[in-house]
C-alpha cells in the first residue's frame, strides 16, 4: 500500500503524521493530528496571538439579525435575533420595534430552544416557525403561535430535516421542505457522509414538499405531497391554494440541481414538468433556474434563470412562462444587473431585488399586453439602492412585503454599518445608501467597525468595467507603506457585497483590522453586471478573471501607498482555485492561502459530488474534452510556482474534495516551495465548528505575517514583476 506524510510546520515546530493514502481510519487520525496542532500555539509565532484574538472577537460586535418578516397587514414585524446558542423570535409593532415580545414554543419563560424559519399567516393573526422545544437538541417541529398570549401549538411530528415554511394563500395549511430520516442538512455545503455501501444507490435522501394542517388538535406526521423520486429545492403556492410550483430534479439532490426542471402539481395530483432548461433552445438552454413565483391570477410563473455555479447563490435574468407550459420569455435580456429575488406586485408588475455593480437595489417591473409573449416591459427607478447586503443570504428570506406591497421590510448591513431592520415604500423618492430607506430599528446605534474604511472601485480590464471593494487598513496613515491582500470570492457565480463582520474562515475585515489593504474584486464570472459578464469566464477559468484581478491590483497600486513587494492572495472554493492557479501564472504574490481549492479540474471531475455544475462552464464532460479542463488546471503549470502557499480544507468536503488540496500541497512540497496543509475533521465545504473557523483565520494571518508582515515598511525585492 502506498503511503505519504503530512507535514505541518508552525513557527519552527514540526509534526509528522504518516498515513496510508487509502485508509479512511488513518486519514481521520491525520485530520485530528492537524487540528490538535492547530489548537496549540507554537513556541515562536510571527504575530501576537493575543492581539489576533482581540481583533477576531471584535469583528461581529453588535446585535446580529436573521430573517425579518412583516405581517401582511403591515402592523407587526417579526425577526430572528441571533444569540450564541441559537436565536430568539421577536415580534413588535411596526411603528416601534423597541416594544418587542419574544415568541417561543418553550414552556418556561427562560427556556431557550433552537427556533427560527418564521412565516406569517395570510390574516396576520399567527406566526408559524420551527422549534426543537418539544425534543431539545434532537428534532425541530412546526409550531403555530396565535400571538394572543396562548401557548404556541405544535403541528407536526417530524423525523428529519425541515425548512422554508410557507402558508397556503387560504391560511389552512403550511407547506415546507422536508427530508424524512435525514442524516445531514440538504445541499452540497454540508459535510458529506463517509462513503459506504453501493455508491450512488444506498442512503439517497430526498427533499420533498410536506404539508401540515393549521387546525390539528395534536401533532401529526405531515403529508408529503411531491413525488417520492424527486428532490425539491424551492416551491411556491398557487394563488388558489390547490397547486404548487416547484423546482426539482432526480436524485442525488446535491448534484442534480444544475439540471433541475420547473414542475406544477395539483395537491393530490400528478406532477408536470413545464420547463426543462436542458431541452429548450436559446439563452436559457442548459442554464439553471431558481425562485419560482406564481402570478396572482395563476396564469404565469416568474423565475430567475441563468448560469449559476451554486444552489442558493442566485443570479440571472427574470423569465416568465405560462403556468401550463410553453416557451419561456426573458424579461431582462441585456440588462446589466443580476436579479436574485422577485415577487409579484400585481398581474402586471413584478418587484425584483438585483445586484447592480456592487449595490443591492429593489426595482419594479411593469408588464403590458401579453406577459409571456412580447408585451412591453418598463423598469422603474430603484426603490432603494444599498451598497451592502440585503437579507440573510437566502432568497426566500431576502425581503418581506405587506399584502398590498405598500411596504417592504428587510435587514441590511454594509462594511460601515452594523445590521439593522429597514423599510422601503414604493413611490417614495429615495436616495442611494442607507439614508434612503426607513430606519425601523436602532439596535446597533454607535457600534463602529473594527476594520478600516471601505471604498467601491471600478477599473477597465479587456472590454469590461470591473467593480470591487477595497478595505483600507485600520488607522490608515497615507504616509506609510502597506501590504495588500487580494481575497477572491467563491462561485464563480457570486459577488462580494458590503457586509458587516466576518464571513467565514477567511475574512477581509480581519485582515484590514490587522493592518492590510484588502482588495475584494468581482471579476468576470461574478454577478452584478448582467448575464454576459457572468458567463464571460466559460471555458476560460483562471485567465480572463485573473487579468481582471491583476488590473484591480494595478488600480489600487496607482491610488494608494502599497508596497508592491508585499502583495498576497487568498480565497475559498473558486477563490481557492484562483489562488492555486494565480501562483502558477504570476510571481506578483508574495504569499498565498488557498481554502478548499481545486488543483486539477481533470481529477476533480471524478472526485466531487456535484459534477453537473461543470458541464455549462466547460461545455463538455472531462471524458469528451479533457484539454479544456487541463488548460485551467493549476497542476498543469506547477513547475512555475515560487509563492509560499498555505492550504486548508475540510475532510468531508463534497464540493472541493480534500484530495485536491493534497495534490497541490504534494506538488509544492516536491518542488521545494514553502507550503503547509491543514485538514479539518468532520467539516464540509462550509465550516461549522467555530474553533475550526477561528483556526483557519489565525493560520492565514500567521502565514501572511511570516512572508509579508503588515508592520514593515519594505520587503524582499524582485517578487513584484509579472510574468
């Protein structure tokens, strides 16, 4: 049996863990060894860990707000207020959020359960939510609170994973997504189960739409109404409460979202696929679909369609299709924005929240004539435009509106403003920024960021105008020289938006707080400038987007006092790939940290659990066109790497499997390039253990401090030239 060694070096201390490559038991021991080392401070550290701890603890100061929902009559607002061990559901009059009362399924006032996922009843008299109060730490169930002082009623007897509750328009039922007997949350971000049995056949878990009646006298098992052989991702009630529209695919669910279809189905009836993007001609062919919304008259369904690299990271064009099927119509072809959320205002209007060059804005579309044919569409001025993040990252939770759409409520934050709850009224003259919306809460008044000022930049690259964010160092002094870190976002179909606090294992705000300039670019492939821009890196991973990033670096160098010998790069997921690829293409980067990256697209194709996403980007499978995969593989150019690179990954990552990080680390070690690999146990693509997330950040900070310390005025010369 072949064997290798995992070598972890921290500040002069060195640990070696020998393991056979094909032994999962010993592989787990390697992971534990790596993290055990991570939890022990080295004898000699290049940075002050006490200071790092102080900075990391200060990043998320202030109250954290989750989902926000306004009652249909506009009189009350409910929201999730986060706490360390979960979240509290609060309800207050819309006119005064300081008069909030906690809503819970707990029997005792001081009982704190895991509660969330709120939904108002159509009559605005009750609130549905999930809570594990009946079975603490074991299982959440659906509860209904009447908001009249009586205890919340438990509606369901669940056994599995449930989320996204939605009342039927007549208020008699609540539908939700349900994975009966789930062993993990649905989706590819969660840690994958260790492989066992017949791969691809054993242990397949289906997410279906389940329905619970609101007038039950005792908890019941919900009725699962969608087919047992379809995995459902999103759904919407028909206006008559008798049918559903939903997006679904054959199993396995985490892989096949990229080939999902749009279905309609009467309750108790047979499902009908009214749209299969793989089968339609034109710009929607082979693309992804999300956010289905049934028109008030039931005759049309709106949705967002486009090139999307991850489920839940939504962007594209707004499309309409007849609810009985037919040819879909693109309402926003050529529009230089990326819609991410929508809701019907009437049969002749849609409200759409979109990313526009780094801002989130709400727009009203007005439709005339034949909606699904060729009737004219007019786009109104933004109802609001915010240089930050709107909602909690889930499309179903982005905004909430009253029944008459006279008021939209949401929570938002920017790099400079902590989260608050805001409102916006269509028809009101709004200015850009947070000054142009109604401040409904003041939870975080006076809370100041622990990092430096944020600036939105744009620059020319090839034929594109690229946008990105620049974080200045905390306590920036233009008389000093500073290092620059480039943090590349994941996706690639995603975008960096202004957002308060830290965002996972690698955090630009932490780097800024510790004395670095941080460039957060949105290169081609990102959302925010229309579908053509999002699709501009197809069959070209690592080339055009790297040119965009380097042009952004040049823009920053021309405007700010950056030491060109102290420029680093980091990123997670696609950002991890870009980090690996960039150091094979240029010597401009003095140090690199690659999180959950991809070293070899050819081997990756056969290792990951989501290979369906690759076909729209590469144009063919690796077996039909291996050359296009090799062209963008960092491993193809590994002999050109000179940059010291830290590599981190979770051992149960299904999106960017750990062997990709092993391959890159092994190649750098073989080439005598300074490198370290850290594998974290029981982590998927998105780390969930706070200790692991902190450890990733500490290691990254120490790595950059070792090779490009923020406190020095100069650095090694000869590393800033571009190949």
